[in-house]
C-alpha cells in the first residue's frame, strides 16, 4: 500500500544522545499498524541495531491509544497477515539494546504484543488492554502466544486471548503486563529517568544479560554463547572502567568496548 504524499511517514524515529525513540504517530487510526508502518518500523529497528552509539530504545505513541494492533482493513484485504506481523514482533523482541514501552494509553490486539516485546513497560492510569482475536476469528502466531504466557502466566493470558476480556490499569500492573503505572502527566519523566539510567550502565554487560535473560525466558539458553558473552565482558575495558570508578568513588564512563 502506498501512502499519499501528503501524509507524513510513520512511525517516526528520533535520536537524543544514546536514547532512540520510535513513535507511532497515527492517532486518528489509534496507531494501528499497516504494512507501511510495519516496514518502516522494521527499518528503524535494523538501523538502531547497527548503530553502536544507541544504548536504549523507547517505543511510544501519540494520542490516547498506544497501539490498536494490526490494521483491520489490511487484514481483511489480505495485505496484513499474522506471519507478517510476527516479523515485526520478533525484530522488536530481539533488538540489541534494552527497550522501554511507554504506553501513552490503551493497547489492543497486536499492540499488546508489541508492548510485551519490550523489556520494560510503563503505563498510564485509566488505560486498559484487550485482545479481540477470538471475537474476530483470528489465531495468533505461536511466538506471540508464547510471549503472553511467558510474561503474564497461563491464567491472565487465557483471559486475554481465549475469553477476550479487557484488563484495566491496576490489574495490568498486578499481572505483570506493566512494571510501572503512573499518572499520564508523569509518563515522560518516568520514561526518561529509566532510559537515562539504562544508558548510563555498561552497554556490553546490559546487552549480554538481555540476550541471556530472553533465552532463559524461552527455556533454552545457548550455554556456549552465554559463556562467550561473559568472557567478552570480563575482558572489556568497560569492566576495568567500572571497577576503577567504584574504587575512585566517581561515575563510570562506559564506551561499550
């Protein structure tokens, strides 16, 4: 599908120091993901993975909805498929740097899966999540279904996926969909504080542990790779800098080497 020339391309990508931000910016369509948006977001993720100056990624939206999931008109037309959406989810879940989903509002359908692909999720009061797949006759891809069960447990995942229930903000926190729930006016400050904290840490160590932790969540750690990552951190200049900074009672200056 070709976007009209007058319509700005979305999602947008912005870089501020070591922090990258991808923003879903079609609030009039509740930030639904069509094929154009999917391809552009995958391009952003690939460019960020190749940019070693980036240490943190924030994913957020504009308007009152974070993301309504895959575009229903494009699902109906056959342009958008579950397999295609899964490529975006997989790219986001495996991006090199730690990721923060700043949910500016409610999430529905595939929007909830995109949030679950991130390492941290901060939501706002009054929001909710739902997955209407069963009401539409859709079955999610196995990778997506696994993410719900891993993050939320079988009970909460079944409520969302099988029963099509809505879960309100307080319960989103209780079941582990969110790590933090804040007033809307605090979302930017809380997100920025976490992003800056992550960016200040040793990137080799953070990225190595992210990879191993993600594998552990799937129940299949690549032990040989994990050892290689551990050894690389142990031999890094960052470790020497971290130990020196602690000894000298100063903030470390990590370079990712």
